[in-house]
C-alpha cells in the first residue's frame, strides 16, 4: 500500500499557504532516542511528500544541526541563534509567535526545569493565538521532588497541550500533567538501515570479541547515574554475566553509549564492578557510535533491563535486525515484547533467571518464528512513513 499522500491531503484551505507543524526540540546538543525519532519524523515527511509541512527549530551550531545535515535533511531546519539552551527555547517560542496561527506547534519533550518559567510566561500568548499546541512525551516527566512536580503541573495546566506519547506506559504516567492524551505513537525505525542483511563489516570494537568465539550480549544505552528515575540499570548486567559464566556459557557483555558523567566515572564504576565479579574479561564498554546498526547485526542477543524505560528503542531496532531481546517485564520494554515474545521478558532483579532466559532464547527452536512475528510487528507499527502520516493526522495538519 502506497504511503504517498494525495495533493488534496497535503494542501488544505488556502493553496498559497498550507498548514505546517513547527517542532521545538528539548535536546539540541546530544544524541538520544528523542532526536533519532525527530530525524526519522523529517525523513517520514519527506517520503510522504510533505516536506513543506514540517519545520524543526534547531539551535545554531549544535549537534542537532550537524545530525540533520549529515542526513541531507537540512531543508527541514530553521536555525535559531542563541547563547545557551534556555535562550534558544525563549527565542524559538518568539519565532513561533510570528508565524501564522494555523501552523501547529509541537513541543518535543520540553520538560526541563529551566524551560518551565519560559513556557509559563508564553502560555497566555500561545493560548490566545488560537494555535494548536501539542507536547510529545518521550519520558515520564517525573521529578525528584514534589515542588518540581507542582511546577510542571502548573506550567502544563497553563499551556494545556494535546499530549502525544511514545507508549501506553508513558501515557499512564503523563496523564496527571497533561490529561488530554491525543494518541500513542510507537517510535519509528529506519528499516533501510536496520534489517537482517549482513552487508556491514564488523565494528572494530567487536572484532576481538568475535575472534574469541564468545557470544555477544549487547546493550546499547546511555551510561547514567544509578538510582535515578530512568535508571538504565546497567549494573544488573554484571551478575547476569557472572551467572552465565558459572553455567559454562561463553557470553561477552558489550555496553555501547555515551557516559553521562563529566569525568567518565559511570564507565569506571561498571568496569570495577565487572572486575570484582570476576568477569572483567567478559565485559566491555564502547563509546557511542552514530551508526549503531552494525553492532546489532553482530550481536547474539540484546539485553535491556531498565525497569522504567518509557519506550525501548533498542528493542525495536534489535528485532528489525533479527536479534532476540531479553528485556524487563516492566515499562515500555515489556509493552513492546508482549506483542510478540512475552516469554523474553524478565524480572531485572533476578540475574539467575535472566541468564537462564538468555540460554533458552539461544536454544529454543521457536526463536526464529518469534523474531519473524516481531519483525512483522515492527514493520507495521514503527514504519517511518506511516509514523509521519499519523503525526500529521494527530496534529491536524491534514
């Protein structure tokens, strides 16, 4: 079925000025699932023939600017000069206020504490303009303290956006802040890059592991502070590897992603934990890579144990590459796996059970059938063009 929109769908009302969606991203200076989804949204608009219907406001000279340029999607950007992220957000909102009121505004996970007073200040103007306002919730927007929660609740009560969420799990938490839930959009995957074809050479970081004959247990993840609200729970990988070793299984754990600490301490902490557990020779931390697809394609299993992950992009990327996923029985990870492989979900606090599940997945003759079922689900629910079309419909620009 073709996903190209007809001219009557793309243009509405005055043909001299079509409706547009303006996006203000919260994160312009780092790579993460939010910005991956934003790039794929632009790609989807392009594939649907709706390139003129999307504008992304981007902090000039930021990582996000280069990210879009590298993907040849710079035509979607409107560059905003600013000294810092807070000034960018203020300038971006000022730019929006100068645009026609039939241009819808999508705030992309804009829940930073420093953004809240600015958004509150602009809320009367935004509401009075009659502009449609939406907020894409990529995480649970939880706060470490009650005052932070009240500040967010007050701000979004003032703005009153229609909320779009990346999972039912996210929607269940965000409803207290943004009760007007417009829809659930599972995040897209570029199936031209993430697929079962092994047309990529093995990444250098994996070569010595592959030569050793060990199975690769991959965990693409940001290294963050243990115990925070969206804890990636990377420490739980260490006892899992120790149990696999005791069971006579030759698995090598590989974590790939940015270290969120300023001094590399999160990486050192993991490596020291692996040393203490006697599996230092079976555990590696690799720096982030823009092209992550080859790492999946040379993995034997992806293990992701975050208990409160809002969506779990690594799950759908791995499945698209034909790699089984052992993941948490909670959060967005569980929500995805329940659609095709509920037996791959595990309690992230039970390393022995996780190790047994990894072994079972490798030996189970039904694994290939479950992967095919999972790939069909990803193709249906995480298609880039369909994702863009659904976004157009939810934000009422078609």
